[in-house]
């Protein structure tokens, strides 16, 4: 049997990806990487911490406790044959999982006996076990995990800033939840979330490495329950996500928190609502925002030079853009001896940078840098699998990012700066040493 | 074993003046990686050596400030520059890395690699000098930054606890020095003296330069040679690198407790074993550590985390130059005694030979897989090559895998019996 595939090729990267779609809605991708010893697979669902309220396939509306997507990730590791990590470890394979704002990913890697590991990956993701006693036991482990994050100034300030930026949108929810919210999680709710979001049509399996494509796809088709059946059987509209209306204004201007740290930390944030959720618009918005922030605050910028030379910013200073579920946010900052002065300086800069525009020379130089960084990332099998999947969830082919990059103009970025960096609508989070 | 192609390695070219150039040509990478390590002894120069990469990255003669450097690298299609300061046993290494896109992927562009190599050499050897010393203002700023970098170890409680355990455990050995140096040394660093140290460093300290990518090996070797030995007259070599560190017998284990306002307590147990890369028991030691706490199938993870829910994280890790082992865990403060008891019980069970065939097989497979996947990561491969080379162990991955697969249970037990519990460190509230 040969499963029909679509081929996507990038001449810039000299890479190809084959796609097989199954009637159930599951999409399987394969990127051949001859000569590599590592083989890597990730099985992902377009489901993360922002999916906190939804209408179930059966039709009822459900609001779930914070941290449940991450809890579900932990739950899937407990199978009838024991903990999945043990099973992978017994074969010498590497495996892990991660929950983000919008996705949950299960992955494995090995050089030897890869297909056996892939089979295990498919089996445990597709065959969850919901046992109340296991769920109770997991609460202790996750609580310790949360307490570890609570001691990390980087994570505390990042999540704290999002809480300040967003009033209702679930982007403000800590991915792992809190000890209080996870206490309310039970096996029934976990099961309902699984049914809603682990439907084949909401999932992508990506494999990369030195493998034979027909053999691989046949193998997957024979082992994955998700390749059989049709999406229509489960209802084409399997679940519907509900996001509250988020006001344009930030929720809270500032929070200050004392922690056991050596140096204060300032994160300054700007928010956007109504940002694109799919396709080229999504990618263009994402890339242009990152590009604009790099021009304004990156290591080659005048702002970074001035802040570093006046010792207001240190080596870790930087800016990044995050987006998902219709909202976006820019985060600027880092460790600083003078957090209030840094915030004021950044806001003043935001004002002038909005008016000043971008120099042609800077634009061209940074564009070369972005292209180089994009090419470099294809050294990594994990990057290829992870980012290709992430973009597919947003109906876009990662390979086409280069085209989007080439379409970004100086004017695109100037517009991005004006919209994003509103000096009258910002929030900050400050960490001070005890 | 199935017939996989021979593992990649680096071809070495030894040049006068303690300069070693190693080249690997491969089809896997879309970039060319240049990794240059300069080695010295871990001693009272630690703080001054540690500040060198920071001050060198502030400006060169041709690119006199941070922005000029950053913009030059952006123009080379975002060549990525990093520097690292770390300990390898009681050696102190400064490592500079430059990763530049292979120009095959950017049509119409020529000379990227040559420019990148020239720049790296310039960065390491030709700093901005004012009146015979480093730029005084840059130096004062980097001194302040270094002080902060040392102090902010505190922000990562797990790393802080591991370092504190080392400080306590090795207080009478050079190994107790933190790789970034000591806060109390910083004030006295002088621009001219530091520049003198830098001159000695760049002329005399042994240099190991690794280059990997889809390049013609001979051309890459010639290019790297001309760049790094360019100032051949400048290279003197002859730095006296110390031998392997000595081992110490532990009289009795000690306990150190430190209080801080933390949510999760950090527990670190330090042991000595004395096994290094060139030791006949090296492979047995790797297996012993893997079975004890290196992986998620390990005894510690299974018994402390899974069975008892006593912690979120627990692992053991090896120091393979001085011969140490650390067990680190994040626990609830009230579980301290219980956690220590269970951890030590697991160590004792290893010494008593309570190791199953299944545990051995799983750990062999895990290490084999990781070792094979190393073949795709040329930066890591260079690091392993260097560590072995410094121990006069020939870099032969196939031989390593053969030895690993043939380790017997009694050799693992013997490796476990080398463990001497030295220090228990607890960071708690």
C-alpha cells in the first residue's frame, strides 16, 4: 500500500516535507534527513492553557480549572503498562512533553529501534487512562513543579506581566495553574478535555530523520487509531473554543514583588487584541512584530547601546513577541539595577521611535540577520518538527516563511511599531530583592 | 551491531605554539561552526580570566564598541557569537563560538566564512586598547557586570545550591573556585595589568580550534591555519598546564544547612569517586550513575519521585575530571530527613549489588542512543573530543560503545563502591 502524499520543497533551505492526510482529519508530516543518526517525532495537539472554556462535542459548555491542559499532559504519561518515561527509558530512547499557551506536544528521539519508539508514542497519546487514584497522586508532583516555578524570577515576572496585561483572556493563566486550581481537577474533567481536544482533526504527527517514507507512513497508518475512521463520524465541528472579549486597555499598570534575587528585574509589556489567528496574516504579524522589536531593542540598536553603556540594562536585556488565540503582546526588559528609570526610558524611547521611523540601512542589515537565523535553525531536527507543526496548526507552511520575510517592508515595520508600542497603554512587572 | 557508517570525528592539525586545529567536513550542517577553547589552570587568576570574554566582546581595534560588533555580525547573515567560561576539573576554559551560515544557502554571497574567522581572531587577539590598557570605562562596566553575574547565581536556586555544595566540599582544593571568580577580587582589576594577562593568554595558553560544516577539509584547514596562526610570530606557547587533580579521602560526611526564603528546598549530596575519562572504570562509572540517578528509569527517580512523591526533580550527575558525583533534588522543606535517608539507601543498594539486568540494559541503551545522536551535534562532539584529548584518550566512539556494552555487573558494583559521601548541603527556609 502506498499512502498518497503532498510534497513541499524549499529551494532556499534545500529541505522537503511530505504530508499525508487521513480521512479522520489527522495530518502526518515527514521530513527526510539522510545521514542524521537522530530520528525524532512529535505528536501534538492544538490545545494549551488558553483553551480554558469551550463547547464540548456533545454540546455542553465547559469552563475548566486553570492548569488542566498541563495536568492532562502528565496524566497521559500514566499508562496501563506503567509510566511512559520508564518504557521509553527501557529502550534507551529520549522522551518528553511540553504544554504551552496553545499547544501540547509529546516527543521521542532515538538513533536505534526508532519505529518501536514511535509506536509507543502513538499508543500512549491515543490511549489515555483516567484513574482517580493516579490523578490524586499526580497533584503532589505537579504542586512541587509549580513551587519550583514560583522560585524562578524569570517565570514569575513573565506570567505576572501577562496577568497585568490581560483582564479576562486566558493568556493570563499560568500554564501549570496554581496549587489551588489543580486541586479541583478530577479524572472526569480530564477525560472531557481529552475528548474535545485530542481529536485527530486537531492533531499533527511530525517525524524527521533518516527513514524510508513509504515504510514509515504505512507503519503509522497500521498503528495509529487516529488514521482510521472519519472526522465526519465524530461531527465536523468537534468542539468550539470560547474566548472572552478582552478590552484593549491593560488590566493593571504595575505589580511589584519581592523575591530572593540579586538584582531587580523589570518587564514592560504592550498588548494587542484582535490579532490574526490563521494563515499568512498570522505569520506576517508574528514575524513583523519580532523584526520590529529586534530593530528597536536588539543588540544592534541605539537603545540597547545607550542602556548598556549607562548600565541600566545588562546582557540579558531583550524583547520578544508572543501571540495566540487572538491576542498578542510584546515583552521588553531584563535585569536592571534601576527598574523605574529603565521603564521611564523605555517609554520615552517608544514615543520617539514611533515618530522617527526606521533607517533603510538598519532594515536591510536586520533582514540579513533574520534570514541567516532562519537557515541556521534548520540544523535542528527539533526546530523543524516543532515549528512546522506550530505553523500547520495556523494553516501555514513553515517553508513559506522566507517569502513572507521578503515581503516585509520598512513601512510594514513602521506601522507595526506605531500600533504595538502604545506609550499610553502598557503594564509592567517589577521584581525587587528582599 | 548494525552496519552504520563510521562515526564522524575531527581531523587534528598540530601547529607550533600549542595551537591545535581540528576540522570536520559534513553534509548535515547549514552553517559552519567555529569553536575555539583556550585552556589555563584554575587558580588565583580565576576572576581576571573570567572577565576577559566580556571585555573582549566590548570592542576590537576595528570594531570599537558593542554596536559595531553586533552590526558587523548581523551583516554576516546573523553570525552568532557566544562565549563561555567554565571549569573542566581544575582547568579553567574560555570558549568562543561563532556559527555562520554556509554561503551555499545565500546565493551571490562570498567570503562569509573567511570574514567570520578573521573577526573571531580579531575579537580574541586585537582588542580596543587605550594607553596600553583595556578601555577604562568598558572595564569598569564589565567589572560591575561580573559582580552582578556572580551574585545572580542566587536567582537559580538549583545551580546556587550545587555550587554551594562544591564550595563546601572542596574548600581546600582549587575546584572550590566558582568559574566566574570571586566578588572580592573584582575591585582590584586594573586595565593595564589585565591587558598584560590577556597578552600572555593569547600568546602562551594552549588553543584548541574546531571547525565543522559542509566545507572542503583542506581549504578549511588552510583558512583556519592562516587566521589562527596568522600572528605565528605572536604565538609562543609553553604555558605549563597542570596535571590531573589529586583525589582526597573523606574522613566523615558533613552537613551544611543554609536558610533563605524559598518555596522549595534544594538538597545536594556530594560524593567523590576519582574516576576520569581515561580511567579503566570510566564506562562502568557512566552506567553506575545512569542506574542510580541519570535518567527517568533510574533508582532515584523511581524511588524518591515516583514511589514516594517526595520531590519534583531528582537526578545525579557526574564530574569526570576531578572525579565527583552530585545528587540534586528539589523537595518540600519538611521532607529533608526522609529524602536524605531514601537517597542514601539507594546508594547503599547499588554498593550491595542490587542492580537488575533490566536496569543495566536500559542504561546501556540510553547511553548508546545519546552517544550515537552526538554524531549530529558538532559542537558537542568537539567538546567531547577536547575532554578526551586532555586526558590522552584517543577519540574513538566505536571503541567506547564496545567497552560500554561489555561492562559487567560486578564492575558497576565496584564503581558504586568507589563513591564516598562527602557533603550534604541543604538550602531551605
